[in-house]
C-alpha cells in the first residue's frame, strides 16, 4: 500500500517502506533509544538490536482515512525515563513525517520491547 497525495500537477505515491525508513531514522536520533526491535523476532522471544540499514523492520505503517497510524518497536537505554523518551519519539516522528513527506500521522504508538545497559 502507498499513501497517495493529490496535487495540482498530479498524484504523488509514497510507499510504506519509505515512510518506515523516515520513521526509523527519526526514532534512532532520539536520546535514550538504543535501537529498534523487529516485530517478528519479538514473537519468537528473540530480541536483537537492528542495524541502521534494518531499522525500518521495527516500524509498522497502517493506512487510515485521513492519514496514517505508525507502530514503533524500540529498545531503550537503562536509566532514562521511559515516558519521556516515548513522548520524544512520538513528537519527532510526527514532525519528520509532516515536514519531510507531507503525511499526517494520526497516531504514533511506541512499544518498548527491552531495556539495555550501555557500557561506559
């Protein structure tokens, strides 16, 4: 599926993979995020931090009538306030989607799949 935007000169289609990549880039820039977790691997009880080229796998994009809904599966650093990090993720994802792609995110759901202790 793709998001379709009608303009004066024609139609623009943005694929869900592009949206997931933009969301993944926004999430990994937030302080307190160690990495993304793949939704498939969580079902198998295997958590693995995804590399930068794979972080779009930790994002699920769903189409809605007047925008999109985004689910983000994250791993957070130990010692950070989970509610604040999650709120920052929501704000940054919404901002990046609206400024970079012109797509409105109706909801951004943050799922914390793990907490990691980072070495000093």
